[in-house]
C-alpha cells in the first residue's frame, strides 16, 4: 500500500464512489420501481422503501407511481336514448396495481391517461346512449323528490317527476364495471367513475325553458280561473244580499205606509163621526186643500154650480167683504 501513489488512490476512490452511485438507488414510499436491462424488465417490481442495488450502466431504474391517481375526462357532447344531446363531464380515480404489466403495455402515465380517455369515454358514451335523459340526471339515493306545493293540484302532468328504473348512480356503476375489466389488462385498477357535471345542449336548454314557462303559464291560468270563480261567487252573494235588503226594506215601507193609511182612515172616520159642525169644518179644510192643489199655477178649472166642490165658492164675496 505504501508503494501506491496518492493520485492513484484518489482515482480509485472516485471510481468506486461513481460505481457505487450507479449501482444503488432508493425507493420512496409513494412509488414502485421496475429494473430494466436493455429496455426489458428484469425481475418483479420493487415496492419496499429503502436503498437497493442494481448492475451499474447495464440496468436502469423506472419509477412508477403507487398512489391513487385521478382521471379528469374532457366534457363531451353525446345523445341520450330519447335523442336529447347533453354535455357530460366525467371524473375517475385509478391506480397501478401491476407495475410490470403497466410498463409493458403503456410505459408511462401519459399513455395511461390517453388509454383512460379512450376506454372511459367510449363506455360513458355507450351508457348514455342506452338510457333516457331522466335516468342520467336523477339519482337512486333514498330520497323522495319533493313536489312544489304550488303544483300539487296542477292539471295534467305539470310538475310530476317521472319514475326512474336505474338512475345516475347505477349508470355510473355500469360504466365502472365495463371499463374496469378492460383496464385491468393494462395493470390499472379503476377505483371509481362519477359524472362531475351534466349540462344541456343549447337547443335542449331552450326546450326546457319553454316547458318551464308553459307549466308556469298553466299554473297562472289555473289561478286566474279560480280567482274569477271566487269573484263570481262574491258578486253573486253581494247581489243576493242586496236583493234581500231591498226586499226587506220595501216590505218595511209597505208596512209603514199601510199603518199610516190605516191611521189616516181611522182619523177620517173619527172626524166624520163627530158633530155636524166639526164635519163641516173638516170638509171645509179638505176642500181648501183641494182648491190649492187644483188652482195652482196657470190652471183653468171648469165645473158645474151643482158640484160639491163648488158650494164654498158660491158664498165668496167678489169685493172681498
């Protein structure tokens, strides 16, 4: 050792360090490693965290994510079974459960995302095309839909929610079941698939708005009809009450007039039953009242000298004496 020059020792140390650096690698808790030799995987994937060794310069380390990954599909327009076009935005979660198969089939996450787009997008389109719109937008959770109280007595099917046989949750599961089998061939485990957002096509939106307006117009028309009916009832009751009041008032007037006429007749009879002078005075007063009514204004009166009404005029002094 004493004869080895110091520069050689330094060079040997640097070479050993370089070789050790290229022969060792670390595995993190969030990843798994595949060792490739000349581009082909060697052995099983390594998922134990810590320091590991490989053949330097010949073997390469390929790191593959072990955590749960997300897939966010692009919003796509697709038709439902009832030919209604909607825009569906889908979201999913997945992870790599067979790193060697994943590496052989896809190599990296970018290729995996592209394959997820193809498979999940295709299965989503197929599932949407096999179901009615109402099945896609409503869920199968244990929730009874609450109908607007205003629509309880609405005519026809206004505000009525049509029954569903599957619902959104089961359609999502249908997509998941069919896509998961296809993705397992690529070493991918699909964890779940959900509809993140469902929007109506512009033409569909306009039809929905028109239907909403039509339903509300039917409700408004029903309210107007009910209001007109109540108004007719009120007016009819008012007129009936008014007729009853007028009838009662007329009856009362007739009773008062009858009582007054009876009283007047009684007074007349009483006056005639008194002395002859009283009768003459009463006759004179009534005759004067008759004169006043007959001779008022510019009236002209022609009578015979033998009439009862003329007898008081026979004794009138033309000179006022």
